[in-house]
């Protein structure tokens, strides 16, 4: 660096760049967690793709034995 003012300009540029990258990464992480929460909410809805285990619990037909 030739002068003090150039090094200060570079310092502010690096600081702003680091802050911008940090905010972008935080936004991406927030979107990932929001997507996970939406999947959990969708999976918890009743009558929306029940599993075999839940169907077996409500099955009232008698089992056949040989």
C-alpha cells in the first residue's frame, strides 16, 4: 500500500465484503430451516399420506390363522 488512505479504503472494502457474505449465508441458512419446518408441517397433516403403521393400528379385520 502506498498511502494510508488506500489501506483504509481497502480495509473498509474487505469489511463490507465480509458483512455482505455473512448476511447472504445467514439468509441461506434461514431459508433451509424454513423449508425444513414446512416439510415437518406438511408431514404432520392428518389424512395426507398415512403410513402403513398408522393403517395397521386402525385395521379392525380379524387375522386368519391356519
